[in-house]
C-alpha cells in the first residue's frame, strides 16, 4: 500500500525563533491525531537539527528544501545530501518549480540530486508540473512526461521505489488558483500510468503522488478524495499550524 503524506514546504519564511514556535504549535496540535497520514515538515536548513530534537509524536518527519548535486567539496553555500541526513532529515524536495525557475535546475540536475539523496537514505520528493502557457496550449502532458522521463525514469527499480512524486502545476503555486480535483486526478493517473508502463503495475500502485499548488483547508479534502492523489505538498498554508493540521486531517 502506498503512503499518504502531507508535507509543508516553508520556503524562505520564518526566522529561527519563529520557525521553532511554528513547529511547536504544529506538534502540539498533532498530539491527538492518530490517522495514517505522515506529516513532513520542511523548514529552512538552519531549523532542522533543533526541530529534530523536539520531535515527540509519531509519524512526524523532517525534510530539506534542496540539496547540492555534488556529494561534497569546494561548493560555497551548498548543503550536501549527507549533511542533510546527518541532522535528522528523512525527505528532500527536488526540482521545485522555484528552483527550476530561479536557480536554473534542469531535469538532469534533478536526477543527480535524486541519486545523491537515495544514496544518503533521503526520500526525494520530485516535483513536476507545467506553466500556464503549456497548459493553455495543451502540451502539459508532454512536459510532465519529459520531466518524469529525464528526472526519475533514469533509475532502476530499486532506486525508483524510494521516490515520491509531487504534481505541482506552476500556475497554481502561491496564486490561490488550485487545480480542480478532476485536473489533479487526470494528471496523477497519467503519471501512474507512465510508471506502470516503465516499471510494473505494482510499482505504480505503490508510488506516492502528491498534489501541490494553493492547497488549503477548504479544497484539501476534495483533492485528496481522488483515487490517485495521495496527499499534498503545501506551501503557504503550511505556515499556519491550524491550516496545516486541517489539511493533514483531510488526507483520510
Ligand atoms: P502553495 O505552494 O501551497 O503556496 O501554492 C506549494 C508549493 O510550492 O509546494
């Protein structure tokens, strides 16, 4: 059975004290949650080791927002997969559209990062998704297929099994425009079908595919009710503990 996950990507928000406060509030509200959805908190790097020490509830994990595509060395300002793992993270976002847009990440650099993540016991959350012009011109399936082909279908079965995918239509990120549940389901089913063709139906059924893009407490249940939507990658709404918990609880 595939895992249900809700992950909160804080992006470049919350200074150290604010971040610790937010985490404490999230954990407090999670104490009475005993559902099957895993929660992943993905703060800026500098919060991770302290939050790791504070974790007390089950089913609550930490992730990083990025890693270097190099294992170590003279790459000023970079954080390696091994470093991230060593402070207690279990997950890492790879290829978020903001990294692709502002930092020039390509499907190929994503594949290198995913390789390093897996070698260092991190679960990569690989982001794919089309920009608005691509959806308008109807080439979104092609774009997503290429992102999947070049970013993750380069791996063998053993590595592929470790990967979580997030479908994040770029036009929905931070815009308040959410994909409809039908639009999300259509793309998620398409991705699962690609996996089934490349690997096996069983692997496809076991792959967790998250939706991201303006997911909030009022639309989460609808989105997560779709058969191929296994949870969410949440930006803005993960910065508010009540909203984030409501989204986790909606992933039944
Ligand atoms: P959003 O961000 O929820 O603020 O739209 C989602 C994401 O970027 O992962």
